[in-house]
C-alpha cells in the first residue's frame, strides 16, 4: 500500500541535513512524481466490461468499456503516467479510445486460448510492443504465439502489424516473460509439453532467438505430468513458479493430479534450476489453478478452483487459496506448512474465485466468479491469516467472471519493489530488517518502539533492532534515491512474542467436558502460523491442521506450535490435555399413540451405562402397554454427563376382525375374504387395496387393515385345492408290441378306481385301449383318461459280414418306408456308404418302434503297382519301365502287351492294369514327353594378337548348369591364352557339348624410354624399330625413328600381322632454378622466420650445409641460399632485420577432436613475456580465461560444449622488449 509521508523538518535523515524547507517540499513533489510515474499496470479490464483504475487509494470503477466482455486471457498497458496505450480482450486489440484497431477489419482474431496474455515493449524500440499468448489451454499441447503492435500507426493510436506468429507448437499453455538484467532484452520461458525440458527464448533488438536455452529441471519422476497451465515470475525476476496440472478422463469421475514447483532463474543465461516442489494435490474432479508471488517474493500463493456442473442435483463450485512459504526447501514441509488463506463452496450457484493477479498497490486481487465482487489479499507479504483475505473487498458494476489481466513482472516491480522484510527469534532476541529494493540509496527507520530510546531509529540499509518489550509494533521506513529524494514510505506490523507466556495462556492446561460439546480455541499472531497436532493414548503424534483456531471435540493431548518470522524465526510450542466424557445416547423420538391391545418398546441401550425409568425399572428397555407419560435417564459411571428423554403415549381404539381358518377347496371353487371394518384402509398380499379379496387358487393370503386413527391389524389364511391338475395320467402314447406302460395317480389319502376294475394307485398296460382312473378324497372326486396304442416293429436285414477290395464302396439300404434312421456315426439318411473296414450299425424307427442291426466289413489290399511319376527323356534317348511285384498275378498294357517290363523311346501315355493274386485289380498310367537338346554353339577356331582376349559364351535361356573344360560353371569364359576350350550345357536335364581351338600371334613391342627433360638447345632421337613392322608417329610420319627438338608428347604405333603396339614419351625443356625470396624480411624477438625459396626439381644449399626445402631463421643476419639442377645453379642472399612483433589470432576454430584446429589460441606466442586472455559469449558471460600464451580455449565451459556462434576475445600482453599492448576481436566457433 502506498503512503506518502513528508520528511520530518526537525529531524531530517542524514543525507538531507542542512537543506531548506522549500527544498524538502520540492523533494516531496518529486517523490510523488517518481512513484506516480510507475503506472504501466494501473488500468485493468475484466469480464463483462468491468474497468478499474488504480490510484493512490486503491482501485476505482471506470465506466465506458462494456464492449470488452470476452472471457479469455487479457492484458492492458499504460505509459508511465497511467495513460492507456492499448488493451487486449483475448480476441482483438483496442486503442486508447477502446476502438478496435484497423488490422481486425478482416475478422481474423487473435488465437488466444490460455489465461495469460503478456504485453512488453520491443527491445530498443519504444513505439513497438509484443503480445504473447498461447493458442490452447488446459490439458492439451499448445502453440505459443505473438502479435506485434506499432504505436506510430493509426494516427498515433497504434495498429497490429503481425498476428498469431508461431514461436513454438509443442509446449504447455503456461508461459512467462523475464527481464535480462542490465538490458531491455527479455526471455520467453515455457516448457516442452509433458517433459522436464524448459525453454528460454532470448528476445533482443534483432528478434526472437530461434535456438532456445534448454534447462532440464523439475523433480517429479513422472515427466508426463509436466503440463504447465500457469507460469509466473517473481517481481525481482529471480524465481519462476508454475502450476502443473494433468487430468485423467478415463476414470469413473474425471480425476486430476496437480502440483506447484518453484525454480531459480538466471536472467543472464536463461537457465532454470530446482528450488522446491509441493507434494501432489489429487482431486476427484478436474480443476484449474494459478499461482502468484507476494510483492517481496518470500511467499507463493496457490488458487485452485473446481466447477462441476453435471453433478446432481445442480453441480457445485469451490475454490481455495493457500499460502506457501519459500523459505522451505523440501517438498513435505513446503506443503504441510501451507496456510489456507480462504476457501469457497457453493451448490448450484457455481461460485468460485478466479485468476489471481498482483496489483500495483501491493495487494493480490482475484474475481469472485458468480458475483460482482473482487476479492483481495490485503497484506500478501505477511505470513499466515493476518494477511487478511476479503471476499467482498470491492464491488464492480457487472458480474466478475473468472479472468483477470496479466502483466510483465518488471512493469509491476516498478510499483511493488519496495517492501520491508524481517526475520528474528522471540523476545529479547534482535529482529533483522531490510528492504527488497536493492537500488535504494538511503533509509530512515522508525521501529515504533519509544521504549528503546535512541535505538528507536536507524539509517542502516539492513539494521537489527531489539524491541524493549513483547508486543505489536509498526515499523516504518522512508526510502531515498541517489539524489536524496524521498521516493516512498513503507511500514509493516511486527509482533514480538513473549517466550515466558504460554501460547494457550487464555485456556486451561487440562480440561474435560461432556461429549456433544466442543472446546473452541482461537489464537492470533502476526507473520506466523500455528501448526496443530494430537496424540491419542497408545499412538504417536499426528498432524491435524495449520490454523489460527481449533475446535476440539475428542479426548487427547493437543499440541500447538508457533512458527513466526520465516523458517528460523520465533518458535514456541504448547499443549492442552482434553478428556471428553462419554454421554449416553437417549432419544425416544416424538410422542406416540398406542392402539388398544398393542404395545410399544422404549430403549436406552448404551453398553456400560446405568438406567432408571419413571416406572422404577432399571433395564435398558421398557415395554409400554398403557397410555401415559414416560421418561428415562442413562449415565456412564456417574461421570456427571447423564442424558434423559421424555415421551407422551396416548391410547386410541384398535382394529377388530379375523379371516376364516385355513381351508381346502375343490376344482374351481372360490372363497371371498372380507374383513368388514368400516372406514379402514386395506392392503392385501398382492398390493391390492380393495375391501375384499376373491381366492381362486391355492396359496397363503394376508391382509393389513388400518383404521382412520392409524391403528392396524394383520391376519393370514392358507387355502389348498384338489383339482384335475393333481390327477394326471399323461398324454396319449404309442408303444411297441412287447413293451409295458405303468399308469399311476398318487393323491395322499385318496381312493382309486381304474377302468380295469383295479383299486390300487397304479396299473400296468400291455394292450391298446383307453384307460381311466377316478380318485376320491373326502371332499371331491377327480377323473383322468389316457389312450395307449401298441404298434408292430419294422423288419429288415443288413446282410452277412463281408470283404471288399481297397478303394471300393458299398451302399447299405434297410428299405423301410416312413421310418427314421440313426447310423453308428449319428447320421440319419436312409442309406449308408461303406468306404473303409469296420462295424456298421443302424437303428430304424417306424411308428414309434425301433429295431437295430449291424454288419462288419473287412478290406483286401490292391496289388502293388507304381509306374513312377510322369517324366521326360532327352531326344534320341529311351526309358525302361518295370512293374514286377509279387502281389501281381497278371499284366495288361493299353496296347495289349502282357509283360511286366517294357522300353519306351517316344512320347505318349502308357497304362497298365495289374490283377492281384487275391483277385483285386489296380491300375496306373505313366506320361512320357521328349525334351530337345540345348540350342547353342561356340565360334570357329581363331587366332588372336598377344594380349588380346576373347569372350566365349554358351548362354541358353533356362539352362540348369554349365561346365567348361577348366571346371568353371559360368555361362561365359574369357580366353587370354592359346588352347582348346569346350563347354557342356544342361537344360531340362539334357546336355550338349561344343569345342573351339584358340592360337596367339606376337605383338611388335616398342619402348621409347622414360619421360625426359632436356636443357635449352639439346635434341633427342626416338627409336621405334621392330623387325617386319610398319610405323605411324603422332605427326603421321611412318619411319622407324624421330628427331625431337622441342617439348611435347611423342607417340608411335607399330603394326605386324594385323597386331599393333605403341608407346609414348613426354619431353620437357628445363632451365636454371629461379629463387623467390624477400631480400629484406623483418623478425622480432622470440619470433622465428621460415625462408622458402619456392624452387622445384632442384637441390638447395643453406649456410649450415643443409639441403632442406626451407630454412628457419631465429635471429637477424645475412643468409645465402643456392639451388642446383641439371641445367645450372642459382644463388640469392637475404638480409634479415630486427623488427616489432604483432599478435596473430585465428578467426575460427573447430573443436571436434580431429586434432586439426581444435583449440583457439595465439598463433605466434614466442614474443610474449606476460599475457592474459578472456573469451565471452554473446550474453557477456566469461567462458574462458588464461595467463599462458601457449594455452587456448577448447570450446567448453564448465565441462559443457558451447554452441556454434561468435565469441569475443580480449588480450592484454607485454612482449620480450617490455612493450605493452591490448587487443580484442571475435572468433567463430564451428561444429
């Protein structure tokens, strides 16, 4: 909260001593201007057109923005004086007059899907702004996008020049922006969706870096749960907090898992490191959450909301706001010591808190969705509930919704950076104070403690103060800038706890009370929390809650621990023993009525209690049979916690009726049941409510009759029947002759008379006819009749057992018409085909009579006959077939031949019938086809020139294999020597062979010699003579020799008997060597100079007698060199002078470990006496330094390979002559 307090004219702070009062007034005006100039976030646009203006006294409603009704993420930005620049409602951007900017005339809106939209000025361009936002929200992968606003357009009101430009398409919806210290550059920070890879994109005047800095951060082992829905930066930019949310819709209810995690952030490098994570927060329903830092960055607030619209009867809405202390570093303590600052729950109205946002007045605001209120945490820097959460703190004209604007942390930091923080133990220990703004130049402290005398004030930046006594104090700090101007006055309440006073001093040490009551304890502390726990007898201590109050309803020892002023502050603990005495349960209910003749039971059953009734009984129950007033009292062991109750019982007339006694009826007789109670209601066993019931079948019947006074009476009757259903001889039936049918009627106590005259309960029937029985009981006679028919059995014969030849079949057919069949395999056809040996059975059923028969068949083997598979034979070949076998008695071929063997030499089908010795016949056929020989031939015999080759081929399409005289199996063979060559080719099993004779003729070989160099004026005769040959030179001459007098290539071709040969020679003309050297080079102290005469095909001679191509010079002097070849000698003298050495540095290096240019270092370090080199990356971070001129940088920093790019080097040196120099430059690191 801003307060502007004039400096005390009588006691100005030290920096102001001696200034006049008018100057102080001027400073106060400047002070207000500075503070009031930090208004970039002073105008807020919320849901339903609500608009707020933040002034020195807090927010006020501003009219004229009803068109801004969107519910998506939003932001607005003002200049330093609070004048509106533009506002984004999640769909469009509006100018300072709230008119939609011209770029949206094409109806292409912003693709905002998340809750966060952040506006920020372009680095280095005061008139341009970025808008960053995510395309989607919630549990899905998102695209991070931005748009650009140019305020120089549209008559100075601005317009959007780029829309929905993609930064990344695989990230979570949560993101944030963080300043890079010391510059107007900034970072875009987000994470790869469902991974622990956090990305930091640096944004400079050159634009958004396409290569983000990757940080692997986060301590949750389930990386798939790293889905950020909200990411916030602390006001000082040194921490980033995220709300991570995952829902699992495949559960019975949509369940979700959430947690918060805080990271340290390095604004120079863009790297995140782990700080602390909460334990997981599990929910049955899906929810949303967001986080916000306190202005001083010591506390983190978590707001979670749940809206369930489909739950019967009408859904619910809930939300909770918790405060986490960032002084804790382990997850369990960080989570369990969180304070519930406030919560909401409502059925049907679906009211809950919306998105949190820190305001420029150092308060945290959130819309109270479902109402018109804006809720606020009044003092978010204070630990515990004394930060004052107010749900209806500010009323707005329209519904609040759930969205609130988002702002770049640095814009807010300008307004909220001045906060007093303090830590310290209980009295009389000192309390340490400081202000969060580290740019403050001077502070005047007033500790609000007059009792401390001269120690009540201080001008130290971070003083300590020992308060004179326990109590509550208001500490004030006046803050001054480097011009000694008062910029803000801040204050904070401080409570100093008395360690000698019990936390529960206002409550008894031990107490007891009767169950059903409670002990309410309410405590208070500034900047602290109370942690409650309990110990039950026989069990360890367990945690209860973090709260200022406790309602005790059960026995045990209750502990309360005070944690004040952060983790290492004032700690106190106290306890109270509570015994809750048991109270019996006694409740007779409401007064009752008692029907005449009825009774009712009263009971007070409590194990171990004593009882007393007004009737004098001491039992736990009492049967009441008469009207009256009754009371009872119970108590456990006379512990002083009795419980009693009283009931009035009023008598009323009962119901009088009875149903008849149980009875038995005959056949279709009926019985009418009629209680006959007038004015009563009835309920029968089948649900009927009629005043009577007609019985038509056996069973048990009951009725409940209720009089108009509520009295009722039930009664029951059982009715039995004797009917034809009890005497049944069954349906008419058919049997086969020779069978017997037993007829029986079993009626208990009955007398029987059969149509045959029999009087027993059964008779046996063996002849056709109609048979009846009459059964008489004491009440009625029942009769039944059955017709019985006896039919003849079918007659058939399957024949005698028999033998068949293999492969033959036989049909079995009984030949009975109008019959059914069942064979041994359960088939039902009227015949059966025999195909294999076995026992064959059939059951034939005709007119209800069945007859069985069976026959056995065996099989004889066929004679063994096999002519082989169909085959083919080569042209002019023959095939012999032999069918001889001992099982065959005779043979018959298709052409009448009767021998067992025959010879085949032409194509055709050959069939043989063989009759076996057992009389069975077998047949077989062999098909024979003729195959032609392979079609190919080798060339005629031939003669080749020496060195010439001949390719022979016997290739035949589809050939199976090849065989040459040398064993080769390839279809071709290369001939390079004289001899006789043959090949055999096999195709379709048939082979053919061919032969060729090859001879060789000699070549006329000629040799012109090696390539030669001639000195100027020399000649050479080239001789190509070969006996009997003819010649042709490159110049078309035909003599055997050629005179050479100039350089060139000379070629001769010799020919003999159709064979030719040739040779070539290169003739060059040399000269005396030419030496190329600088005659007056310079060398500096410690340097080496390499003399290179650059001569070829010559021998050098140096002053030391060496013949190396180059010579190393280490000192000034005169040096002579000579070079000699076949054409002469050349000499050169070099005078080396002393000079000044210059630094030589490479412009690029490739540290890829290939031992070539792997290290960046000085190329000529020998002249250097003293040396220092440092290398910096593009963010100004030093990545390497050394004092050794021979040592270089290998491209790594802290053991990590650095990325490709440009790096800056700075060198300071002193050479061997004492000359000092400084140089800088750049080098390219390439990979």
